[in-house]
C-alpha cells in the first residue's frame, strides 16, 4: 500500500520518537491507541505520549498469566498518568481453556495459547481505531530488524506506528531514568522482555534480549508483531 495516499507527510524512519509520536496524535487524535505490555519501552511511550496528548488511549492484553510485578507497574502508571486505559481479556477463562484445549496449553502449543489469549484480543482492542502505537525496536530481535517508524498493518487494516524503532536499550533506560517513569521491577532481575509467567525467564549474560521468551520453543513472537 502507498502510505502517502492515506496520510500526508508521514515521518520517515530516522525522525525522533517525539516527532513521530507528535505526528501520530496530530494525524489520528483520539483514534490512535498505544499497545502496552508495561515493559520498559511501553512506559517510556506512555510518558512521552502524556506530554503530547491529553489522556492518551492505552490498552493492555491481560492474559490472566501476567507477573504480579506487571500488575504493580500498571497500578503505578495509573497513579502517575491520566490515561484512557483499557484492559482487554481473552474470550475464555484459563479454566475453560484447560477444559477445551488441555492443561497448560502454553507448554504444549504456545502458538494456540497466544492466539486465544493475545492475538484474538488484539484484534478486538484495535477495532474502531485508525492507528496503533507500539514499542517495537529493531534491536530487540531478528524478527523486528526491518521494522519502520510507520507501517501499514494489513492484517488489522490500520497504521502501525513504532516511534522507538531505532533506539537502543540504553536510550530507553536513559529516558525512563531521566523522567523517573515507573517500570517493572523484573527489569532489574534479568528480565529485559516480560510476557506471561509460564513463558518468560530471566536471561543469561550474553543472551539475546528476547531469549527468555518461550525458551525451549522455536518461537520469538506471540503473533502481535508478525
Ligand atoms: S505468552 Fe505463553 S502463556 Fe501467554 S498467551 Fe502466549 S503461550 Fe500463553
């Protein structure tokens, strides 16, 4: 798709995160939403967005399997920022999932588990919006190495905006520390990337930032950023 036919003067990859985010709010206003797992990139984005737009729309996918430190981070962010915060849940409970698909589906078929608890809820979360903002960075994994600042999300039919795409980990920490943004305590315990409890472990020295996700499976993404 030719993006320039859809919106005027979208920022190129290489512009500053603030420029990209400002463009997003000027272009889409209340019809842009931030996808947040409340990881380091996401709390940075929320802080930055709150400086540019009143009461930004933010959603998170509550799989019912998040770390208690993640819920603490959500609480801290709610206290600190004025957000239109949406909690999006899977259509079935963990108990129903176990009945229908077997106990601990994440250990048998994580793709199916992610589909039920993340991918389908994401589609509902984006319904009615014109753009979504993510914390995707090229440095995070090979699957993200070609991400652009502004993309057309063909699957969901809206723009996908990745303001932090060229930042490195130090850049993100610098912003978070400088502005004293609340962050997930697990980041200080060897968890650079934090998802659901059963599928996230601390990484060892020298490992890729996402090596602690779905360890033992040939899987790097939950399906939200294909
Ligand atoms: S990350 Fe693990 S527990 Fe969470 S939805 Fe995916 S497979 Fe299930």
